[in-house]
C-alpha cells in the first residue's frame, strides 16, 4: 500500500502519512500496552538481532557486505539529561524503499480483519498486538519522538536514510550520510518514561528480556579509572550472547525458555508448553519447539507465513522455514539448528533435500510427543490447547498417515457420555468405557450437538448404554473419512447400513429375519411407494421410539460433506438412502393396515419426510410435506 505525499520540504526530504492501519495500531498500542511498557526494549533488541542474523547469512555469498566490521553487536546508550535512549546495530540496515515499506505500512494480509478483532480491552488487545508482530511501533509507548537512521550494508555512506515521527499520523524521511552500516533508533522519552533513561534500569531489562539473544548487547557506561585520569567511555556486554538452544537443558530456567519464546515468536504471552531436544547420529540437529497459549488471528489463512526459524551450525538461514513441520502443526513456533545442511541452503533446496525430509519426520514426532506429554501431565491445560488448536489437529490424519495413530490419540470429541458439547473425550477414554462385547468405536456426525443428542440414530445405543462420539465441526465428516481405525478398533458411523450392535445374539438376528418375513408385504408396498426416494426399505435394529430413519450405504457421502462440496460448486452424484422402519411403531402399524393405495402412498411419504428431517434437518419437498400433514390433521379432526 502506498502513502500520499503530504508535504515535500526539500528535494531530499518529504513527509508522508502513515497507512491507515498503522495509525490505528499506534493509538491502540500506546493504550493497550501501557501497563507493560518495558517490553518495547525487548522488541527493539529482537529486531536488531534479526537484522544482524540476516546480514551474517547474506555475507556467506557476499563477504564484502561485512565491510570492515565483522563483529555483530547491538549497542545501547542512555542520556538522562537529554532524555534520549539509543539502540543501534550493525546488521543488514535498510534502503529508502525498505524504510517506507517497513516503517510506514504493515505489509500483511488480513490487517483489516486484525483491526476488527481488537476489542478495546487492554489485556486482550495486548495479546493480539503481540501476535501480530508489530514490535517497532512499541517504541511509541515510551517515546514522544522516534528517529531512525539506517544504511543498507554494501551501500555508500551518502545513501543512508533518516526516518522520524512523533507518532501523530505522519512521518518525515530524508537522505543523510552514515558511515556505519546498520540501524540506529533514537527515542526521545516521554516525561513519565524517564526511568528508561537510567543505565541501571536498561541493564536490568536487557538481562531480564534479552539475555538469550545470540548477538552481544553492549551498554555504554561512564566510569572513572582513578583520580588522575579522565572519565573514559566504555561498553559493557550485558547479555550472555549464547544461543539458548545450544545450552544444556539443565542450565536453562523456565523463565529463560519463556523469554526466548517471546523473542522468537514476537508474542507477549507465555507459551503453553515447549520441547527442547538435541539429536545426534545419522542426522544431527537441535530443536526448540513451543506451543503458544493463544491461536494467532491468521491461523486459518493457509497462506500466512508459518514454520520454524532455521539455523545451520548456529548461523541464521531463514525465518518461517515451513519444510520442517506439516501444515496441521502450523501453530508451533521455535527454532531448528542443523549441523548437516549447507550454509548456502535455499528454500528450493530445502524442498528437495532428503535430509530435510528426515528432519521433518523427526521434528514432527517430537512435536506430537510434546502434545502427548501435555495431555498426560495436565489435562486441564491440554483442554485449553484443544479449544485453540484442535481443528488444526483434525487435519492430521489425512495429511500424515505415518503418525495417524499418534494424532488419533490426541484428538478430543464430544460424546453421549456427557450432556455438554465440550470436546473432552479421547479415544482411550472411550475404549475404557466400552460395554461387554463391544469392539467398535461408534460415532455420529450431526449439524449440532443438540440435534445429535435427540437423533433417532442413537436410540438403540441409549437403550444398551453404549457411548457414541458426537461430531459437529464442519471438518468432522472429512476427518472420519481418513480415520478408519485406532489400534484394533474400527470407527463405525451409526448412520450407515449394516450396523451390528454389541451383545446381539443369534436369537436377536433370528427375530429380525422373522420380522422381515412377517412384514414382507408392508416392506414391498413401501418400496413401491417410495421408489424415487429410497434405495431400499428394511426393518430397523437401531430404533426404539422413532418410526423410521434414513441410513447410508458404505460408499455414500454423508449430508454434511455433500453440503460442503455443493457449496464449493462441485456437482454431486445422485444417491438414494435406505429407509429403516420400526415395525413396532404405531404409525407403521397404521400404515400396514391401510387398504387405500393412494392414502398408503401419502402416509409412506410422510414417514420418509420425518426420517429425512431427523437425518438431514431439511426436506426435499417442504410444500408437499405441509400439504400431507395438513391433510392428516384435517382427517383426525373430523
């Protein structure tokens, strides 16, 4: 998105208006994050660290970019008198176009939708802003004025750029000279933010938030050597400057893991859980994986950037390397550092490298093991995870056949075991509650949990005390198409033909055959009356209270999936269901005694309509149904 030039001051300087979304974010950020304003320093140091990482990577192919300064660093100085705080780095730097693009716009899809999600609740909005990753603008929480001076590595000193703004809706940009490559950010602190102009305060914040940053962070400090010498200026390194993932797990505190997550994910909230592992042998790499506490606003935009930060031999290679995790785990953040890959690896090479595929398989298993451990150790926290990311995991069985059993164990469902629609039943829980003789895992896909609980498909299961999983998410029917079994248990759709219930003995099957013979004439008449609506008519084993129910053959597409496909513009083949009837029901008895063929057809169609309402929640012929009901009511009232 481009800006309109508001005022051109000289041939070299112009004032531009912020993109509309930036104006809104600046206002919301200052108010939403006010109570946690010290995080601005973490965000600016994180950006400086990323700039150094990027230069180090680019210099692998273009060593001249390093110029005469090969040591990467972040430097901070404070001046209590002028109330200025300066954060500088000697990283990649920016061109004029980079500055306009990065500091005047938010080049992210879904920005408008993100703005709509901001509620005005400062705590909630702080979390959303953190997820959106707009760390630079956090400078305005503590500064009345921000000046950025930057030069892209490899460019002439005279091609440097100065960007300045009071955060009031516009900014000024001009060309300057800057001898050193990289970026300097100069903050003029607000009156009520003077604490951030004190050296001791900055030292404390760097240690608290950025100790794990792999680039050295230096703080300028004035000290006296002795009584006879002049005061000299020196730079003290205030962080460990050791990549956190390279340190032994026993030496890293939970607080350090948490702060590193906030750095790597640009999130303001603590992570839900994490896994730190080092693999040696055929493939050598270190991984540090995190599960966020909250789903990002763009989780369902499949084209949004995703993946892990990739390092090779501790050298940063790229952000969001998506080749190391499958799409259904796109919510996971973290780092993977390989000892095997080449330093000049590209995204195209990653997609074709067999070593990357092996690492992806191993990292995926680690991620699933991390979730399994969370489910085992803290079911309450796992339930929160499921509410955030459960639908992502439901994509897993179709995408990752190799780990299907691991994923299935992590899935959670609603069920008839509880009256609430909460999805908190795992397959292991279900199996533990199976009745005697039960082998299969029964499930019902419905439009809603409420509709499912009143469904005629469940009548026989309720009578026998058999639990049924209730699935009502849009993805569920597609999921079950890829989830045929778990260990030695088959998943069985209770709406399908050929249903066999546990505990059914030879006597019951004989009774069913006998029933078919006894009501042979009724079944034949109903087939003839409903030949255009149904494939077959059979006595039911699943009904106790309802008159009839529609069931699908093994290969028929369910109504939920059919609706999704039709909504997507797919032409679906015509298929007719099977009508199962409860011959003990008074309506069927009334139908069986009907001698008038015209009346019989009308009543038979009414039975079908009721079954269709119970199965799909809608009718093919609603006007005809009303006509038939009105006729029946008129007859009864006479």
